[in-house]
């Protein structure tokens, strides 16, 4: 297979050849180019054979995963390429975030690259084609090389419930996003009483794993608020928590003047927060570590401080599809 696809077997192919071309475009047009490539399913089936990513079987929340490396929500917002993305070697992939109604998202420009930090700032604001478009795509998803989850936005109790009941039968689990810094409606559920009310509604309807994606905290007041949300998730019997969403920052280059920071710049904050959340919830709940993971060593550190799985997104932008195999192969050497 390496003779048929020699470029796929050479680690720097994306960083040396593809990324320089993509980075000539603004982030969103570059993503559209990447999406067109992801739409070529036979290419990624061939890639899976050439990459030869090993299995590191783990069971998380009753789900048998081929490895503990997941694709974070946000890369495939419309659930259109989850089959191709699964062929990169992920243990699981998360589509979305899906909103009940179609939304254009925030005004542009709304994504910035920070190449020196291998990071991004985004103020996308959940651009979504809506629940029923995502449902239609997930119904057609037959090639599932990785477990499939979907992220739904918590903007309204009844709309969130309808997203869960519509999409849950089509996926292996649901992640609820209560923490994007770019969408004002979510802030309602960053208050523990409101969050607990939402969780009770969802809990009464769910039959599969349910994860809550929490915001980061940067000071003592934020720490106490986030921990109150964590306790609400624990007491409501949630399956697990994804630690963490992007860190709010201001930047005048964005139309909104602010956005969420992701990538290498937030890695140490994620590694600080994961063990603190683990101490709060005990050993039973699942923790998915999300933020700045780009290497096997990053993943090992997150798993060592209390995570059950890790999620990546921004490192795909800077290191390409091969980063998945790099991380999994690195973990396999130590397993």
C-alpha cells in the first residue's frame, strides 16, 4: 500500500506541501477546501489502509472504542464527513455542534490563526444547517470506522431535548455544549440551577451516554462557578464531562471583537483543570480532555492526570490528518 500511496507514508507531507497552500487562504475558505477533500470517501478509506493506525481498545461509558483519541466537536459542524474523519484513525468522532434551527453564525471575520502558537481564535457562533439537516446526514452514515457522537447546543430546554431525542438513536452518544464563549444564549446554562433543570429534562429522555462540555476558568470566581456546574452534572448522573471549551479572549481583528482561543496556547490550562474536575467528580464519571493536544506526550499527560479520553481539533489544522496516527502510535508504544 505504501507503494501505491507513497506520499501518505511520509510524515511531513501535510506540513510541507498542503498546509502552506491552505494557509494562503483565510481560515474559513481553507476549511471549505479541506471539506471538499473529506467528501472524497474512497481517498480516506485508502488512507486508513496506508496509515495503519493500531488499535488500543478501551471501553468508555460502555462504548468499545478502538483507541481513546477523539475528534472534538467543531470540525465537522454539519455532520457531513464523519465517515472520512473516522478513517483517519480516531476512536470516536463528534459531529456538530448542531442547533435546533438553522443559524448563520456570527458576522465575519470570525476565525483567526495564531501560527506562532499553533492556535486559533474563533467567534463562529454555531453556524448550523439545523437539526433536520444533521438528522438526514446521520441517517445516511453507513461507513462508521469510528464511534460517532454528536454535539448539540443548549440554547433552549425544549429545543435541546428535541435535538437529543431526534439524534440520539442515530449515534453512540451526545455531548451538550453549554460553554461556547461565542453564543450568548448558552450563558443561561452556565448557572447551576438552570443547568440542573436542563439536565433533569434530558436525563428523563436519554438512553445513551450524555456528556457536558464545560467552560474553562481563569480565576477563583470562575473556578467556583465552573465547579458548581461540575457538581450539577455529577449529581444529575451525567455520563461524563468534556474539559474544556475555548478560552474567551478579545481581538479587534474579529467582527465581534472577541472569540475563543484553542490550540497549544490553552494546553496547560486544560492540564490544570482536568485533575481538579477529577477530584470533584470522583473516579466513576468519564472525563474527555480537550484543549491543546497535538502529540502523544500531550495525550499521555492528559490521561495521566485523570482523563479517560482526549479530543483534538486545532492540531488537525496545524499538523494535518496524520496527527491522529502519530498520537495513537505514540500511545501504543507505552501501552
